[in-house]
């Protein structure tokens, strides 16, 4: 595959969708061919997963989300990468490792269920103040039972995303963990763009020999 697979993930309301859209816009302005996408996908499987969190729980929901992911990879992500595009995906494996874990699914099962999912070239995890994130999520509209628990649930979600950032690094993923703090979306994306440009301008050999010391964790 000749493209670049970038994932932007994090708690609901932290600003990942805004950051993803802005990252796509700036990369496009720089002349890179970009394919924006998201999970759950816009397929029937994805819509069922997105709007079915009150009906489906635990192992059932975890399997449904994984099925949508494999279909998404096969029908959209891999073809875009093969065409040399920068795929920017709003949510991916970190969401499963957090939300399915909050739903009582064992982490080992989540990893096994997703073991054939493609590894992104860069996984960006955004975290921030959970109270502010919950307010933003409520203003946007809550559609999932995972995001109705108030500040305490927000803190658990934020803390799990920070834990998952380390978990992914330990599994060999290239991770950039960024706390949004008081920064504007433009300031956040400026930092993210540095990391994406670094991969876009590196030679394939340089990317292949990157060591763990090159993984960036701004917790």
C-alpha cells in the first residue's frame, strides 16, 4: 500500500471530529490526496452499530463494531491507500479498546477480535478536560448510551484513552497522544500536522526503521 493511514481518536466531545476535518483541509491545501472517513462507517453495519448501542451490548456490540471495521477496511480504506491517498479516519481501534471495555468486554477478547485489522501508520489520541468534553458532546447531541453518564463517566473514558495510548505503544503502534488543554482546534491541528508531515516526507525505508524512541507521547 502506498498511501498513509492516520487515525484520530479520543473521548466524545474532545474535538476529534473537528480536528480530523481541519487536518483533512490543511493536507488538501498542501496538495496531498486525502480521503476522510470515520467509524462506525456509513454502511448498514456501521449505522446499526452507531445507533444501536441501546439494543446491542457487550460481546454482541463488540462483534458488530469489528464486523463494520473489517468491511470498512475492505471496501473503503484499503482501496484509498492503494490509490496513494492519505486516509484520515475519525475513530478506529482505540474506540473499541475503550468503549467495549467499559461495556464489560475483556481486553484480550477485543484484541483477538481485531487482530486482522490493519495497523495505522499513525494513531492520534486526543484527551482533555472531561467536563468540557461532555458539555460539547451534549451540545452536539448524544446518540450513544456510552456518553450519557455525566462527568464521572467522562473521566473514566478520558483515563481509559490515556491508558490505551500506552497499551497501543507497547503493542508496537506509532502513537501521538495529545492533551488539548486550552488550545484552539487550529493550535491542536498545527501540532498534529507536524507528525503527519514527518511521515509523508520520510522515505519508506526510514518509516520502516523507526524505533520506539520515535513514538511521541504528550500525556
